């Protein structure tokens, strides 16, 4: 081999070695960047999960609080409705008693009037029959 060929061969080997070293270095840098990216992704995912848990717990507390509020409101409304129903029932009972009393008075008056009428009819009938049979 000639001197020129040897130099060329050496230059090619140096260039190949240089390219190989650069490729290894780039590969290492890429691995390192990928590892950093994976670590960052893990951190962000963990933060996201933690934030989501906190938000869920907060929402759960709010829902529980609202449910308790609505339950309390429902109890109050039920109590008010029950009280109103009792008052209405008492009013109906009172009115019914008044009506029954008035009806009893009217019935007693009607019975008294009927008794008087029957007595009058009895007297008139007796008088009519006496006149009829005396003649």
C-alpha cells in the first residue's frame, strides 16, 4: 500500500471513529433526554393524580354537605306540612262538630214542630169525625 492509501485509510478510520463516537454520544444524549422526559411525565402524572384526588375529596365533601342541607330542609318541610295538616284536621273537626250541633238543633226543632202539627191534626181529625158521626 502506498503512503497515500495508508493516509486515506487512516483518515477514513478516523472519520468512521468520529462518526461512531458522535452517534454513541447522540444515542446517550437521546437516552438521557428520554429518561428525563419519562421522569417528568411520571412527576406530572403523579401531581395530576394527587390533584384529582384532592378535587374528588373536596367535591365529595360538598355533595355530602348539600345532601345534609337538603335532608334538613326536607325534615323542616315535612314538619311544617304535618303541623298544617293537624291544624286543618282540627278545623275540620270543629266545623263538623258545629254542623252536627246545628243539625241536632234543627232536628229537635223539626221534631217539636212535627209533634205540634200532629197534635193539631189529631185535634182537627177528632173534631171532624165527631161532627161527621154526630150528624
